[in-house]
C-alpha cells in the first residue's frame, strides 16, 4: 500500500485494478429526510453566509453566479475566511449509507467497506444559488486542488436542501470537457431537474453544470469522497 496521500493511507495499488471509471454515470437518490430537517440546514447555512459575509471566490468571473464557502486544499488560493460546516447529522444518517452502497456496487470495494470506515468527506461546502444562479461546466479533479492521477478521490456528490418551486433548475452532464477557446461548444448528454431532498452521486471526472432560471433560491451542499 502507498502511504503518501496527505489525507492518510491510500489504497491506490488495489484501486487501480478494481475500480472501473464511470465518467458519465449519475446516481440520483431521493433521501428519506423530513422537510423540517432540510429547513434547519438551509436556515443554518444562510445564517453562516450572513455572519461571515460569504460571497464567492474572487478568482471566479461573472460566468459563475452563486455564494459558496468552498475552498481549495490551500486556503490561500481563495478569498474566504469563513469556517467550514460539517453537516455530520445529515451525512451519517442520510448520505453515508448511500455512499457505502455506491462504492460497493458501482466501484467494487465490498471487502474494503466491510473492514469499517474507508473514506471521509471533509472536503464539503455549500452553494447558494439566487434567481439566475449558475455554475459553469467543471469537474472535481484538478479544479479542486487534487492531482488527476490521485486515486484517493473516488466519488463526488451534491445534496439538494432547497429548490424553490418558482425556479427551473437543471443539472447538465457532458461527455468530456465542453470547453474550447473559453467557450462552451458541446451540448450536454443528459439533463436532470433536481428536487429538494435528492442526493446526486457521480465520478469526480464527470463534467457537469448547474443552470437555474426564475425567481427564487436553491441551496445545496457538495462534497468529495476520499479513501483513507
């Protein structure tokens, strides 16, 4: 086993042989979570955003319209000073069982999961989309401060806490990068319409985009899953 991951001991040697790459697969899971708990989380996120005046990283241009407390691994790369939120109750009671199932069934990691905790989601952040909010096509590898050959990063996810009925929201998937010369030149291969209480799990190399029109607000938490 290699032990050079900054997040702890990795399983790169075994993972390269056993984990298929699922670039274009998306798993959508309706969570059995009460609306009151969703509201508690959205209220806490909005209080956090207001208390610390969370905006968006200054390096993001006008193409991206959302408020986020996301950071790179190196905090100096972002103009954010707000403490991170952990969302532990939401994760352990509602999200982690589905990550277990996703990694076991889709990525062939049964025997590792059987040994106990295999991963962490410390790299978690929230996004607040207001009215015409959006996130341009991206993926969760080099963009998130990780090397593209680092096999510790095995999955990514988004949990939708609020999606107002007055909005038209789309989660778009692309077959590889849609960018050329700074412009989006390819069409998405799949478009879904997220709802509050849904969990999306996908391969970190999946190119995806969030587009929102209308008047209202969407609040999500997003995370990466790292082997430890």
